[in-house]
């Protein structure tokens, strides 16, 4: 891949993704793949004004070994130095960059129950620190082309060709293959915000989803305080804008916890903890999943729904036109960052308090009391279809066509 194009991509992540401020710390969480790009990104963070750039390494094969050989107690333990690191982050509020490149099948066959127990145990310790940082720092999830991921997406190519092809797809979908990615992203972000302004002016209280081709027939309630969001986000106490996902094609909101009825069918595989859950459906009653089926890895789906009290309820409704650039690329990425931006989707688990009006006025507990779902997970799954319709019900009972034939009605 051309180094100048990769350099522009790194600059986009540093300046439009997390928008590093002068003197701010930056943390890059990445696997030891594509080290040349990680070096570029670290340099771009410094050029953007970072005082210090820290690298946190994550490597999927090591995670697999940890799950296989560590005891339940050790796997679920939060070491004192880890807790001290989290505490320091709540003070420094660094810009956090998460680079994904994992093999979609990289954790297939592990003891999922054991890993779930460990994550549940760790969450009891880590949650207060994540609550303390919520809505107070910039973060961005982006991607680099991992070799095994590339071979999953392009199995007919040899490894080098597959990696090159995946890089091309990543950069194209991220609007990072032109001469001015930062300018292109500003235009795109402004367009998404205009969609949000239209939706927010409607004062919607319910969304109704229907698709004859898939069988989806579903409705979900919205809080009076809710807002649709999309494009760049702003820190509440600073004039600092950032883009949490590169790429992003979605306009999203947080639904009211406990208010969802009907059945939804997935239209794309869900990559969850190293396995692919395929051809699944969920039936909701009183806001909670009461029935779940999957053509492949149903046990993983049901384990996900049982992670905690809020895992079987919704935390996000996202609107993405069926004719999005990622859909029209014709590529199934087996990666939620990309596949969720090819399709309307929902998310199980944690809701976003940042989707509340004046969200900075609410503590995490107050936001949950209003109806923002609480969970240790947040897992997006795709439900978009070429015939999907979405109808909104306004506060005064009027109906508004939001999506028609899989795309924006307006």
C-alpha cells in the first residue's frame, strides 16, 4: 500500500478521529501487525500536539492461550497495576485509539463460558473507572489490515494480495483514499448531522420496523429526552469534536430500556468474541429477548444474552441506508466496525447516555433511571434489508415515514 495514502489515513485518525489536543496524552491499542502504520500513527499523534503516546498491545493468539491455560481466578483478576493504570486514565483523560485487525475466527473453539465468567468478574472492578470517564474523553475505532482477517475476506487471494486488497477496502470505506480525507470527513459529518437535525425536530417516541423479505416485525420506544446523533461528537465541557468510528455511515440513538416488542432477523453475520453467529433471530417481549435462535453458534448467542441483566435488552438503534458505500462495495468484512455501516442495525446491551439532551447534566445512575440501558456488553447486529421500512410515531401521535425500501424516505 502506498505510504503517502497510509500517512493521510494516520493523520485522519489523529486529527479528525480523536482530534488530539495540545499537550494531551494518547493511547493506541493495537495488535503487533502493521507496525509501520502504528509508527506512522504515533508520529501523527505527536505532530497533532500529543505530549506522550502510549502503545497498549493486544494479540489474539495470546488471549487464546490465556483462556486455555489460566485458572478462572487468574483470568478474572484485575491486577493492582492494572487498576492503578485505569485510575490514572480517569485523571489524564487521554485520547484513545483502538485499531482492529483481528481474525474473525481467531477464538473459535475456546471455552466461552470460562471467558464469560472472567469478563464478568473483571467488570465488577473496572466499571467504576469506565463510569468516571464516560463522555469525558475522545476515542476512535479504526482498522488496519490483519493477514488472517484479509484471508477471511478474500480467501481466493494469496496472503500478500489479500492484505493489499483489504487495505484498499478499508481506506475506500473510511474516505481516506483521496487527497483530502480530513476535508472529506468534515463534509460527510455535516451531512449526517443534518439528518439528525431533521429527526430530532420530529419529537419521535417510537420506531416501527418491518421487512417482509426477512420477517422482521418489531417496534421500540424512545425516551422524551433522547436525541439522534451522527457524525462528529463534541465533548460537553470543551469545544473539542471527534469521530468515534472511522468509517461511519450511521445516525443512531439510544432506545428506552424495557420497551421493545416483536421479532428481528439478522441479515449479516455477527462476529462476537472470535466466533461468527449467523442467521439468527431475536424475539422481544417487554423490552427483553425471550427467544433466540441461530443457524450457527447459537450457544454463543445465548451466552451473550446472559452476560448480565441488561444484555438481553437494547442499547442502540442505528439508521444506515441500504445503499451505503460499504454495502455497495460488495464486501462482507466479518467485522462489526464495517458491516454495521452497511446496514441498519440494533445493539444489545449498554446504551449511550450521550444520546440524551443535556447529557452532561446526568450522572450514569441518573441516565439509567431515565431509560438508558445498563450492561457490560454493547454488541451491534445488522437487520437492514432492501425492503426494510421504518415508521416513526411522534409525541402527538402522528406517523412519519423514516425509511422506505431500505433507504431514507426523505
